[in-house]
C-alpha cells in the first residue's frame, strides 16, 4: 500500500495543470503518483476509504512527498469533504484560468477532434453563438465557466482550512 498524498491539485481543464504537475514532479523530494489524475475522490466510486485512496499512490520515505492533480475535483460537490475525511493533512493547490481563455482552450481541444472527424468548417466565434437557443455540447460558455469557478471555490473554502491552500 502507498501513502496518502501531501497535496491534491484541483482546478479546471485546460488551465495548465499537466505542465505544472510535470514541472513540480522534477523536484527530487517529490515522487509522482501512479497517475496525475487519480480521480479516486470523485462520485463514481462507492465506499471510498483511506486505504483505497492510499493505494493509488507510491510508498514514500519520510523526506519525500507524493500527490495528484485532478482538475475534475473542482466541480465535484463531494470531493472537498471526502478529502477532509480521508486525507485531512493534504494541502490543496487551486489552479484556475481566465474563463474566456479556458473557453478558447477547451474549444481548441474539442474542435480539433470535431474538425477532423465531424465538422471541418467549425469556427470558434460562430459556435459561441447559440443555435436555436442551445449551444453545441462541445462548446464552452465563459459565463458558465465563471459560475462553475465561484461554486467550486466556495465549496473548497468551506471544507478546507486557509492554511491548507498552497
């Protein structure tokens, strides 16, 4: 069995978490987890336990630390309380991005797939406009993203002591 993480990164998609995690893991006292995004604290698993969470990480020495960065945790309502119950000593790294820039980044990520396979004429600004009152499911709205940030950050602040934020 491994050890509990010293830190858990939360945030949003396309905010630079992979680059940040990769850079962070170059420190000689940090040991990468088995995966960057463990997602153990999501709502998709029943009966989450301390041992189950610890098994997602490598065993580390006293002078080493491990952790994860799962941007999905920002939007998952139960994750902050689960982390507090399962791994109360873990620090939290909160990483956000300007909502419009995240919208562009998310659009670019999904548009490449859409352009190559389904819709070669897709256009960022064209798809920001609603079609018959409904956006394409792969389209992001900056206002929705900003609301998502506010709700998620408030939830994390409620369950996390200020000294636990990095």
